[in-house]
């Protein structure tokens, strides 16, 4: 009886070891080898059928076309392969691992529209000259395109993070950041010596790393929307860029857009009121002055809302249909936000000067 029990225990241990070894041994994993394509192509790259990940390649020459169903590309999968001429990544891929295409001479790269993360060094020292980052991408890793010969770059509208040195030493002349961007990493665009225009479609990013724009073109501008927050005054130097505020959009209610892609400098308020020995100004008076010579009125009329600039909250206050001065002298700055009957929104800078 004792022998039988011991025999069962031994058999259980041996069985457990066997299956553990089988599961952990990559040689037993199911894989698919996909041939590289194009003229003069040869070699393959391997897909793990369980994880749906491209794990590596065997002397791949030519074009790498990642098929539908693959969800990730493993770190180092194609690293330093100098024989790849083109990469097309399917829409099912959500992540490109660290160093996946590092030092690969790609002149053509197409990214799928489900991609969310581009890893560290993913395409550093590659030969990519033009790149469109899809709207699905949320983060770009450190050194991701470091020293790539990029001359054209389009960033998607959901991007939140650009890692340290992500575009270090690239020949970009301009770049446009989406309103979603919150983080620009350390030295992200350092020594991009031709970079002259940096366009911000939103407010100032929460984090801008040290030397993010060090060594860009002389006189490079940070072009920001007229109502963007967090940036210093117009003409100020910020992170080696000259801040240039844009003008308000076209005021006509029939306008089809409420955005400015290439901002113009706006130095003056849209309306100025000089009130001597008077502490009250009606909202109607502001609306009338802003509407002068412009087709603002509609049936029903456009809606107006007013808000005091943060710095002016000790100078004035909104009291019903009036702006009331809290001091006998001083300047009150506020926004008048107009919403048209078509749902378009416009903001105007109104300045009120109180004097005795």
C-alpha cells in the first residue's frame, strides 16, 4: 500500500515536470513563418500563434507586411536588419516594442489605425523621411525616431506623451502638436536645427522636459491659439521658442470653421472701453461694440457668455447684466464667448479701463 502511494506521488511529480517543461519551452510553441515580399525578397519573420506577436525574423530581405490578426511586434524583432526596404503594419497591431526597427533603413513606413504605443528606440537611426502617426497613438517612446531623416511629420489627435529624445536631431522644419498633448520629454526635439515653427493646437503641455527645443532654428516660433492658456506673453521666449499668439477666427456667424491652423499675431483687444468716473458697463454695450460692422445677429440671436480674466478678478466682477468695477482705477480684462446658431464658438478679448 505504501509502495503504491509512493508510486502515485512520483508519477504526479514526473507528469507535472513534463507539462511545465512543455509549456515553458518556446520550441513547443506554435508559430507561423511569414515570407518577406517584394522584388528580390527572401527570408521570413515569425508570428507566435498564441500571443499573436511578431517575435523576430530570419534574414528578412525586402518588404515586411505585418498581416491582420497580429497585435504586437516584440522588442528587437527587426533590430539592425539592413535589408528591409518597406514596412506596412496592419490595423490590428496595438503596440510596437522597444528597438523593434532600430537602425533599419526604411524609407517607407505605414502604421495601422489601432496602434496605441510606439516603444523606445522603435525606429531610431532608421531612414524614414515622412511619417503620419495615426489618431489612435497615445504615446511615443524615448528615442523612438532619434536621428531619423524626417522632413514631414503628422501627429495624431489623441497623442498625450512624446518621450525623451523622441525626435532628437531630426531635420524637421515644422511640427504641430494636438490639443491632447500633455508631455514633451527631455531633449525631445533637441538639435532639430531646421525646426522653425512649432504649432500648439491646445493649451501649454503640463510637462515640457529640459532642453526639449534646445538647438532648434534661430528665431523658431511657438505658434499658439489666441485663447490658449499657460504660455507667457506674446513675443516672450519660452523653451527657446518665441511665443506668437494667433488671432481670433472669422467673426461671421456663417463661417464654416472656428480654428486657426497657422495663427497670426494678435496684439490688441477686440474691444476697448475707457470709463471715466463710471463703474458700470452693460453686457449689451459690449455685444454692440463687438457686433459693429459684423453679421453677428441671427434669428434666434447668437448667445454670449462672459468670463473675467484670472488676473482681473480683483478689479471687476460680473453682476447680472453688468460688469462692475471694484476699484476706481485699473484695467479689467474679460472674455466674451459667442456661440452661433450653428454651434460654432468664438472668443473675444474685451478690455475695460476704469479712470477717475
